[in-house]
């Protein structure tokens, strides 16, 4: 049985001209132990469709203390009380500012479900590796 945590939160979408309040939900499930999910409701997206960004739980952990990430998702502190989560896409960069305490609270809750040193990549990856290596893992 998998455990799922959800924490509604608010973010500020930062643009060159202004900031916008943006509702979001942080989500973690023990069925996908290496990832955190950031869900946005349909009314908060440009295309009117609910959207989810998924990235490494470790990235969130590291980014709360120092700039982290080189790819599509990057996380970095913004002073002592806020954290930026940036989504880099071909169309541009979406920069969201979160209250750091909210992100820390969520991350701490995920560790009560599964500690970082207890993460496994799961049976599906084991099967894939077995197939890749001719049944020997």
C-alpha cells in the first residue's frame, strides 16, 4: 500500500513586470519515492489544463540550502525566507517563489513516510535492468 502526502501551498509567479499569486499543491507518494510533484489547477495554467511538474526530492532538499539543478527544474534559496523553483522550457523560464518554511515542512513530512536512505527505485526498474542485462542483475 502506498502513502500519498499532499500539501496545498501558494507560490508567486515572478515575471519581468510583476508577480502573480499561483495556487499549487505539493505531492509525494511512496510509490514514486525519488520524486516530488508540484500540481497546478486548470484555472492557473495558460492552456486551462491541470499541470504537474515532477522532479527529484533530492533536488528540493539540496535547493533549499544552495542553488541546485542543471536541467529543466532548478531550485535555489532567495534570501532566508523564500525559495525559487524555476522551470526551464524552450518557451522560456517560469520562476516561482515559495515560502521556504512551507517547502521545508513538506520535505520533512515526506521523510516520515520514507527516509532518504530507504529510497529504492522499485521492482519495475529491477525488471527493466534484468531485461537489459539478460536476466542477471
